[in-house]
């Protein structure tokens, strides 16, 4: 089996970005990743921590929310079959450069220190990124149905906040986790929709991968998804 290290990730990087292109905003995320440098894989973490650096501040600001939502982690695990955390570093800032004037040797002038351009408060763009509580279930913990069921209301609320009350969050609120099959990788989480509208929305977002990504940050694991229809109405007397 191939050793999981930084060289292996670099070798698979294009395939990882192809996987990312299959999710919502995937083309944008993959394009932002094109300008990132893969620096290191810190294996002292569980799971290992991949450190990447953005090459520009706009790239860092636009990519960071997707890294925090574990989109890149999801793509690595789905492509390589190994869980991996990702840390995005901002670009290196300007470095002071010291250069002598052309006639310094003749007149004994001191070197000129070239400073990076000063950016005023009015020129900066403030980006506020909301943070959320840590996952209730750690990456290294095996998935358990009873934990998912106990945390399901909170999971739905967290996704509701991130999804701005969108269709995925509404559908999850109208569903229940009823089974977890762990006999193959990745495990399969079975959701029972409580109404037809939720079933349709869950099936759609499970097919395009966006539901998997939404649940990944809350469960800490990649899961296949199976959507069951609403329970049949009891026969009328």
C-alpha cells in the first residue's frame, strides 16, 4: 500500500481537485486551489494535518471558508481513502529589502530601506468569518448511530446556520437518521424523510454531493447516504 505522505498527496492533487469540482461551487474552489502550495503533512496529528499556503490574500479569504467546512478534507478522503485535516496559511507578507543607491560607493551614502506599501484602514477589506463549535464527534472516533441520533437536532441547527436556512437545512430538519451500515467504506447513513418535500430535496443534494459535504463538518466522517421515503400513512379505519 502506498505510504500516505506529502509526495503522495502531490501526486494525487489533480484527482483531488477533480473530485472537488463535483460539489457545489467546486469549480471555484478548485481554481482557488490551483494557486496554493502544498507545504507539509504533519503526521503528529490524528488524522494527519496537510498544510497549504495561499499565494494571494484574495485567494486566502475566498478559500478559507471552504477549508473550514472540510470540503478539501472530504475530497482527499474520498480520493485517497484516508482521513486528512487541512490547514490553510495566508500568503507570505512583503519582506523588507535593503538596496544601496547607485552612487553609494562613491559618496558613502547609507543603503536605502525599501518598505512594503502601507495599506490604510480605508483600503482594507474586512472579511468576517463566523466560527462554529468543534465537532461533537472527533475524526478518530468511529461513527455510532446513537451519537448521530442524539445530536441530530443540534446537527440540523448548525447546518441551518451555515446554509442560511437553505433547502438542505430544511430537509434535514424534516428527516431522521434510522440506520448506519459500517460493513464497507465509507459507511452508509440511512435517513428517513418525514415528508415528500424533504425526500426530494435530500435525494437531489445527496446525488450532487452537497449533502455529504454539509454533514461532513458535523459528523467528522465521510458517509454515503441512502434516503428512505416518508413512512406510509396508517390505513383509515
